[in-house]
């Protein structure tokens, strides 16, 4: 039986390696930097950011797109990674605002701090901590954002409760995350595919219900980016490439995983969840 700390340790080590080595996180599914291009950031946004922040971004959406974050507000980013959304938020809140990133992986924290410093954003602070136990005061932030992180948590209800705790009354949520419908049990048990943002994902309805149980209001999905068969097969192929053994074995595993992936077409997407703390 895996404890929650066990699960987090695997995730931490996988993301630490992802930034240290020249590979992407999610099971090598995408080459570094490609995640940012497919996640919904505009060309202008990407061009304006330090290259390292874009290359080390592992999100599945753009939680700040179309959000009306205002100058002077406080934005909290859960699982801020190498800092791509911290930098975009810093621009929106300006020098009178505040942006707080929370992450548990030292390598990510270090990169996010460096990116904020290089960009001259004094309003960005990156804290080491867990999203299940936020090192953030009650009712202190205007926005909670997050990008492809909560699927990785083994204790999602704790995360949802923490979001409600730290938001000011009237505060808003904008979370991009992977959802998977009708996940088979064998897939959910794969620790390898957990860090790849697959095995820990829940359905859209479960996500919405979790946010509502935490006491948040106006919980809804404002955007969906559905993954096509080609993208799912690509993910399967890259997973097979990480299997140890002779080439023929990787080819057989690749073919099997490819057939399995085809069965998931239309059941996997990146959803943007929005909500309000009333
Ligand atoms: C898929 S990456 C996304 C990073 C960033 N949001 C982005 O868009 O590039 C997941 C990040 O969440 C962090 N993370 C995962 N689970 C966490 C937890 N329980 N507490 C704190 N950070 C966590 C990882 O260390 C990693 O930096």
C-alpha cells in the first residue's frame, strides 16, 4: 500500500530529473518546450518569457488566459514549477501586487526564483511546501491558479479544502488540469504513469464535485482542450521508449500501448476549472 508521501516522493524525483536532464516530465511525452506551445499560451506571451521558463514548463493549459487578474492583487500558483505562470501573473498584478508560487521540488523552486529574478519581478515569491498543506495564511489571496498539478496529488480533497481556506471572500479560482473519463483500475495503479499526469487524473465530474465539496461556488469548466488520437498514440510511443530491454520488446510494447491509447480517444482532455469563494 503506497502512502501519500510515497507518491509525492516519486513525483518529486521525476520532476527534479525532468529539469536536471534534457527531457520532459510527463513520461517524455513531449520534447521540452513543446508543452508550452500546445498549452494555449500565445506566441507573444512565449516570446516575452525567459527561454528556460518556457523550456521547463510542463503545463496543460494557460490558467491566466482570459482571467481578469487586476493590478495590486495577490495570485497564488499551486505547483508553480519553473515559473512560467508566475511570470505571466507578475505582469498582470504589477509592482503593487504579489505572486506566490508553491512547489515541493527543489530544482523547480530554484529555477522559478531565478526566472523571477532575471525578469526583475520583486513581487514574486516562491515558497517550498505541499499543495495539501499550503504555507499561506487564511483568506489572503485574490486568485488561486494551477497548471497540470492537482492530478498528481494523492489527496485531492485536502488540496481543494486548502484552496477554499486561502482565498479571500470574492476570490477566484482558475485551474488547468488533465481529466480522464472512465479510467480503468490497472491504469490508475501505474506509478510510472502517475508522474506522467495520467494515472492520478480524475473525471471532470469528480473534479467539479471536489471543488464544490470544499465550499466553492460557481464551479464550472470554462474551456476544454481534447487530446486527439495522434497525441495519445505519441504519448504511448514515448512511454514504450522508456522500457528497458531489447528493441523488439520496446516495439511490441509500443504497438500494444498504441492500441490501448486509441481506446482513450475522446476520454482525455485538459479542462479549465473556474470557481468563486463566496
Ligand atoms: C506538471 S508540473 C507543472 C509545473 C507548472 N505548473 C507548469 O505549468 O509548468 C507539476 C509541478 O507540481 C509540483 N507538485 C506536484 N505535486 C505537488 C505537491 N503535492 N505539492 C507541491 N508541489 C507539487 C511538481 O514539483 C512540479 O513542479
